C-alpha cells in the first residue's frame, strides 16, 4: 500500500511523469507515502507528505511549496527497499518502507535550522488539465501531548480516474522530541482546482498557527504542522497509514517498523521481495553470468509487481470477507500477458486479486477496467476484466474463487450498458466501467464511428471480451456459450475487404451505423490515437492483427498464409510508421509498436504459419533494440509493468495467448531457468547450444522436448505433458544458428474461429 518517494515538479511539464511523482531533475515539493508506479497519464496520490526544511523564515510560506521546494545535488540512489537523495539545502534524505508504513531519515547540516513540515493538503497536481487534477477536500491534524506523535487524516479527490475523495488516516512519530511543534491551517486557494475553493486564487494566503489541533471545517481549509529541533542533526520519522482509522495506522507503524534502523527496514523489504518475487524465477547469477540480462530480468520482475496494490483489510467502502486490491492500472494493459505470469508464479496473490474484482462487482455493480483510489474509472476500450477472469478460468484457477459470481460479473459487462458518467474526454460514452458502446454492439454487431468513439479498437476488443465470456460460460452457463461465441466473431463486421493501404487490402476500419465504411480513413494514422479518435493507441493497420482468438480467420481475410506473412514482415520494416508515437514509442519507426499493448503478440504471429524462427528473430530484435539497463530502458512508460512483463516472457522463451490455455514456444535467453509454478512446483526451462553473443548465432530453435517427449508443435497447452504448468517439469530447447522450420505439427489453435460474411453480416 505504501510506495514512499519524492514528489517533484519539473518544467516543461512531462505529462507521462505526472502520475508517479518522481522526475529526474524536478524540484522536490514533498515526500509522500502513496504513489502509482510506471503508468503515465494524469496524476494520482502524492499524499500524505513530509518535507525537511532548513528555514521557515519570512520567505517561506508553508502553504506555497514554490517558496521552499528543493533541487537535488548529485544522483539519487535507488535500491529495493531503499532510496537516498541530497537537497541543495544540505539535507540528506533516506527512505525505506514496509507494506503500510514509511521510514524517513533526515540528516541536516550542523549549522542549519532543522524543521519537518507535515502537509496534509499536499498532492500531485496537474497544472495543465484542471478537469482531472486532484483537489483537496479536507483534513484534520493533532499533535499528541509529548509532541513526538501526530495523527489525523487527509481527503483528496479527483485525479487520474476523476475519483471520489480518498481519505487516508495518518499516524506519524519522531524518534526525538522536538523543541517546538505547531499545527496550522490556511485558506484553500489551490489554483488548478475548480472545486471547494475558499476564494479566488489571486494570492496565496499565509497560514494561521492554532496550537495542537487543526480541522478543515466546512470550507476545507488546509491543515498541517511544523516540527523544529535545535540540538540534533539526525531526525528519524516513521509514518503509518490506513484507509480505516488512525488506530490502525498507528498499529501498522508500531508493528511493521519496530526498528528505527534504515538498514534493518531496507533489509526486511529486500528479504520480502526475494521471497515473494525474485526467487520465483532463478537463473545463474555467478560471475560468469551476463550482468545486463540479470538486471533486465530482475528489474522487470520488480516493476511488474508494484501495482495493483494489495489492500487486504483496508477496504473502507463495504464490509466483506473477500480480499481487497486497488490500483488496477489498467486491465487494458495487464491482461495481454502480465496476468498469465502472475497465474504461474503468484497464484495466491492472483487468486486474491480475482476474488477482489468479483467482490467489487457484487458491491458496486461492475468489475473495474481501471481503478485507483477506491474508484472505477478510465475504460480505454473493452471490459477487459472479462479477459483476466477467462484466462484464469481456462487454466483451472479455482481456490476460493466464486466462479458463479464471476460469470455473473462478465455477463453483466457483456449485456448491460453502463450509465453515462459525463467524463469530458469522451462526450459519447462512459469511461467509468463496463462497455459504453453496447448500444451499438448489441444491435449492430460492431461499434459505429458516428455514434461512439474509438470504434475500431472497441470493436476488436469487444470481440475478444465476448470470446472471454464464452470461455467461462462453457463451464458455468453452457446454454449461453454459443451466443457470446457468435458475438466474438463480430470484428469481421468492421472488416472492409476493399480497404487498402501500402499495397495491402482488407482491414478493420471505422464503419457507420448505416452500414457504410469510412472509405477515406487513414489506416496508418490514428491522429492523436486517444479518447475521441476512431482507434485508441494503435492504428487500424495494427488492430487488424489483434484477433488472438481467431488468427485463422484473420489470415484468411488477409489473403492466406503467403499474403499474411508478407504483411507481417512489412509492419517490422523501419520508417513505415504513419503516426508520431511521441512518448508511447520512443525511437520506434515501424508500424508495429512494441511500446503499446495491442502490438505485444504481433511479433509472435509467425508461429501460426509454422515459421517460429521468424517469431524468435523479430521478438529478439525488438527486445535488443528497445530494452536496456539504463534510465530509458523501456520504449514507453511501464504501464503497471506490462512492458516489463513482455520482456520477462521474451527471456523465458514463451508467450501466452490470452483467454486460452495456449503458450507459444519461442527461445529462452538463459541456458537454465527454474520457475516456481503453482505454489511449490518447479518448471525448468533449459537451452542447449545457446550462444547469441555474435549476431544471430545460437538462438534459433532446432527442436524442443517437453518432459522428455519430442515436441513437434511450436505451442503447448497449460495441462499438456502431464500438466507442465501445474505440476512442473522440463522444457528443453535445442538451439543453433540455423533458421530452421522445425515444427511439423498443427499450428496454434484458433478456438474462436468463425466465418462471418462481411457484406451480409451473418455467420457461416
């Protein structure tokens, strides 16, 4: 729950960095306990906050962080469980954390003043977009009689999902009594917020000191406190937070941070990460190992485990015996491959997540497609929690999951139009939850370009969503299966066989409610590729490849295997992209954009032609070209770890086909990989002949054995070979330099295969 770190402000404003707080060179405005990680988009969290100061004289206004913000000297130091930086003021900041509490160490210059500001109205702002900026809605702070402990709460609303107020209860403590401790309050004049302002923001007022307690009152006054020491240089603080109560925040602080030692706290964090995450995938870490690849593997595992946030016992909205999770940012990102890896290496956490999603449906009416701050919001396309549940269902995840309720949740997504939430970025449909274009999808069989936004991408995604529903219906409500399976083929109704681009014919393109196609649509350029456009974060050229449940039909509509292969080759040619990818595609000039989730599986589609060697070549090239052990080590933002997880699968030599039990065989990056699956079983992946130090040498597959059985297919299923993914076993790759067609068996299945007459709109 706690992700302790710096909040910074940097100009020119980098929209993709607002959400997480930290920027490389920005001014530090505070140090707060709650953050999103690796997401981009609008801001969320950045509270509750402290700030070490060396002056609070007449030039410093505690209600205006521009008067006290700090630049940093030298480089920040970041390790698992530990962070260090130094301010221009001379203060060194060291941070560590447990699950629900943060530990701050501040070392001041001997000659300076020593103050710590506690600001309950601090949050991450969005100076360029007032409609999704966060805003402060009130708080309360009290300094206990010994002046060492402060308690209270802060409420912040809005932000990335335009959410309801998040109320966080706080219990902070210092290791030594201050010489002076005062609370303050001040009028609420935040300039970007259009909500709950006390008066116009012509000037920022000064605080009023009020003794030991301050409450916001009906006008949502800002509240905080300042603590001052004179005879010490090292000040330690530990802070617990809870969504439930001050008492629970204090209990977390006391139980999880029983030591004031930053070294012991950081070591405890490292131990937990090693046990829960890094030990799940083990490779050679000796002196002979490739250190860059080790850094990429374990850093990627780290980033794909930062969110969603486990908040079991921290659900302030309803009483339930079910687990609770938050910060699902977003199903659109993580369903593609991330949940499939969690299924293998984190079955307990993953089961807990799914139970939480279903419990949200039971109490709020819908599962989220995106959620943060206890509030659903920002549906990017389809209702992709359907895909998450289906992927778990077809692979047999049960435990304590109530699949009857799970099916009811996905069925509602498929059948019930959500209310219109009036989000300003989409005037034609709700972004809060569900599928906002069911008013087209159900009667027309596609999403029309004149009545709804993102018609191309929604049509493709709704098709996969309905396939996901059919997969769960097959076991939970067999009479419903065929309905949703038929609907899963409706992407073909947006396929215009006459649409052409770059000498290729046949694409999914915008179609109007009267049945006509947008004949002049630019298939290689989706404009801003954003909320109001016809296609979201991907062009029609790209989305025409994104039909994982029926690749067979996709190949047929592209003219058969030979034409399909030629088109697939083309999307990886440099300088073919027709759109400015900006921060979502740093340095990418191909139509295929590995930095955006819709294209994640595209490099692996050669498996469906029994030319697996090409999948290996394309995907390996993408990984080598765009993933590095540097600060710009991924080609876009992490998207909750989705980009990092793509690299992990690449290194394992496997790739999951979402909503199905199928894994595509590729080529591992390590000669011996031991993966803990299904709680305590071992999946071993070995690579004989691996030697890719000089160009193409040594990573093409020459043959595969699974559990001692020669394997003639370039794919396998979850329960194949005696339950390879449930009971463990060994996948042995024989590698070499020959670009070899080694597979002789069937191509990977297309379980949603159907033929729809594109002109007439019926199934054959």
